[in-house]
C-alpha cells in the first residue's frame, strides 16, 4: 500500500505544543488591522484555517478580512502568494531589536 502524504506529514516538531495551553477566547476573537505585519505562528490544537506547515514562521502583511479569517500576502522565494489564515494562526510582528 502506498504511503500517505497528508497535510500534517513530517510536522511532529513544527506542530508540537510548546507550553500545553489551550486556545483562549481572546486569541480566537482577536482583531487585526489591514496592513499589519504578522508572523504565521501555527496553533497545533486548532486545525481550522491553518495555513500549510511549510509557512510556519514566515512574515507577511494582512491584505483583507474574509469572514473570520485573514488573507495574508507573503513572498515565497520571489513569488507573491496569498494565504488564508484564521486569527489563531497569526500574531502581530513587532520589529524591535
């Protein structure tokens, strides 16, 4: 039988819950403004609206709100792409170093 290569294939380390906390209601209801820079930070305990795990840690910009989810524009190599991500899987990027 052929091996399954599903959506969460080879993501044991990427999607491991780091601090074993539940998704809070404030995290699910958070509102972000258009044009905000965000980091794709996948929440493994919530599968709905999860972008592909290859985009974990990528910085993008919110371009549109579609229902409860956000459209995040990123650059994959030199190709522009648009990801659909639920608010649980994005967090604001603060560039303070």
